[in-house]
C-alpha cells in the first residue's frame, strides 16, 4: 500500500503475486466520507461505494495490478452536548476534516479570543487551506484564527470546542 494519509487522500494498493490468483479484495468506504468513492483497477473504474460500505473486487489478480482510490474528505461540525459550565449554551462545536479532529488556535500566539464570530454554516464556507501547510485552515473574516490537526498541537493555547456563533450587532 502506498499512502500519505492524512496529508494526501489518495491510496494505491499494489498486488504482488507469483502467479495469477482469483481472490476478493474488499475496500472499506469510511462512514465519514462525504461522497461516494470510486475504486479503480489498473486505471479503470471498477466499482463505486457509498459512505459506510465496502467495495468488493472479485477477479483474477496478477502481479503488478494496482487498486487505487481517493478518500472523499470534507468538513463537518458537531455540536458539543455536555453540561460543563460555559459549554452548555448550544454554541460550542467541534470541527472535523474526514476522521481528523481539528483544534482552533490563534496564529498570533495570544491566549484569549478562541471564539469564532460566524455561525456553523458560514464557518464551513470561510475555511481556507493555508499554502504549504497541509491540514491547516485559516478562518476568512476571523483572523488571527486557524484550525490545525489536534495531533499537531503542542504547547499553545487551543480548543477543540470553540464557541461558534454569529456576533450580534
């Protein structure tokens, strides 16, 4: 298998076989996928599967065959439903990109102001990839904030459940 996930969504499976062999290969289409996923064999589309399903490739496999697909990544927000003081106002949302939890931090290093002044739908439309920084997203109209993979957070102020709501006039 060749993949650079989560930094790149493409995956290739290379078959190595001493002689041709009949077999089934099942490829999981993750439930978090945002669309149907096409799976190709040797550059030709072989099947398409919906989120949360399997694609079954039943054929005679030969040395050098290549199974390839691109994982359909996208954003989704999840409302925090806890009872902690300050988080019980129905305005705290996690942001996920595919299976990754993203953390919000300030790009200027400041400890304050980790709220997003947009409603959840406008937040999704305001996300902009940062050039040369895979999986890092600026929030257009809300500088100096950026979302980064939670696993990259080190010694800095961040939150995975910021208050996300339009500022009142």
